[in-house]
């Protein structure tokens, strides 16, 4: 997988790219219209297909790129059904799941308060909180149906119930902060830590912030997904066309079968022989909980989902010509992982057919 945090210094806005190098599916969260060409160049460089642009809310400080990206790339736009963005392809509801990359999921979580239609998006171990929860702060709630009490509830009864080590990626930051955790914000955020609901409401009521500079331009434009008023009819037509499926969704098994056409598999017997001979690194691409319940001796635990992020930090994998044996539970994830490693320059990667289940049966 590819994950990038992008920054617009003019509006202090974070945009997030999530993409898969195998299926080429990509998702952008909160894209900014002044960076459209940069987004497209980045996608083309990796050969990625933009599937969704998702908005955490109708922004008051910048204009979204979602409508323009839909025009140029055919992606679908998603905005909360409570935001009044009638030209969006998807009117997002609490709990909606966006599937991409043959198995990846992004879950929408309603987090009203900054605005009535504010959303957060949960993907794997990270949550994209928009302006609901910032690092060491939170977004204002004095316009667009904002409600301090609702915001306090969204954070304390919603976001703060996520696992402590969930990574918090906000929609903005003004202090050169990039990422936090749920535990960090719950215990140290000065607007929330140790504050009652009444205290929080009082704090937010007395912020006395100036009116956002672009609010009169940005809010109406963002309800049109960043397009001009005279493009409304074309937008509706584009939305209907985008909503019609063009390609069949690739199933996870299809991905595995395709990957196996490009890698080398070995059975358990051959794997054991290679381990006996030595000079091969074993990588377990299952989840941490699976690894904890049993694994091959000396196997490196690198879950498939974070392989691209963590592989470069493993000294045992510094030599890309050295033999690598990859395994998972039954051989599917390891096939995908082996293909990914080949794409990253490893030229002697083997996937163990049957995975750890077959290994245990052979003991």
C-alpha cells in the first residue's frame, strides 16, 4: 500500500492519499483545488486509478478538488448527506464502508459538531478526523450548523473510544504537527483532557475567532464539489455516469490468482529444506495477533498491510538479492506480498504454498 500525507501551506490543509500498488486503486481525502495537477501527476507516476475522493465536511477555508478530479479522472465524490452537497456522487451516511483494492475498507464515522455533516474516516490503524479533532485542539463550531455539545460527544463518545494507538491524522495543523494518537489527544488535548461537556462548550463559545477568509466563496463552491454554478447540469450528468459500474470489481481471490502467475511458490517440504540450508530470511505477513499465536522460528513479523512501509527498516532485508521466504495463514496474502516485494526490487522471493496451516500439519 501507499500512504501519503500532503500539505497545502496556503490554507494549512492536509490531504491524504491511500493507494494499492497491485490493484492500482487510489483514494484521496480532502483534496484541494489548487493542487489538482500535482495530484494527477502523482497518480500517473504510480499508474494509479483514482476511485474515490472523500470529504470530511464542506470546508470553509479552501475549495475542494473533488469535482474537477471527477471530470478529469472519472472518480466518485463522497460527502455527508447532511452537508447539502447535492452534486456529490455519494451521500455518505454514518457507518458507510468504501471498499477498494480488492479488500481494503475505509469506514465513515459521523462526527458532527464542527459542522452538522462532519465525518471522520477510519482506515486500518488510523483515523482521518477532518476539523472535528485536531492535534492539541479541535475545529470551531460557530457556523454551518456547528454545535459544541455535539462535537464534545463525537470526540469523547466516538473517537476517544478507538484503540489508544490509533493514529490521528487531522484535516489541518498550524503548529507543524503531522500525526498524533487517540491516547495522546485524550490525555493531553487542552480543550478536552479533563474537561466536562459544560466546560468544553464554554471554551468553544468564547474563542472569538474571526470569520474564515474564504467562507463566502468556499462553502457554496464545496456544496457543488468545487465546480462553478453553470456546471451544475453537467455535474449531475457526470455523477450519474460515474455511478454506473464500468468494470467488474476485482475479488481478493482474483488478485491472489493473478499474483501467483508472477511469483514462485514452494511447498512446505522445500521451505524446510531451504531453512536448513540457511542464508534465507523468513517473513510472516500475517497480522500481529496471528503471529503471537504461533509462527516459524526467527520469522520477521511484517503484516501484509504495512509491508511497503516497514520493509526498509529491516536490516535482514537490506540485501535485495538475498533469498526471502514469505508466508501467511494459507498462502494468499504471501503471494500478494511476494509480488509486492518483487516490485520493490527483491529478486529472490518465494511464497510458501499452504501457509502456516500447512506448516503445522507437517510437524
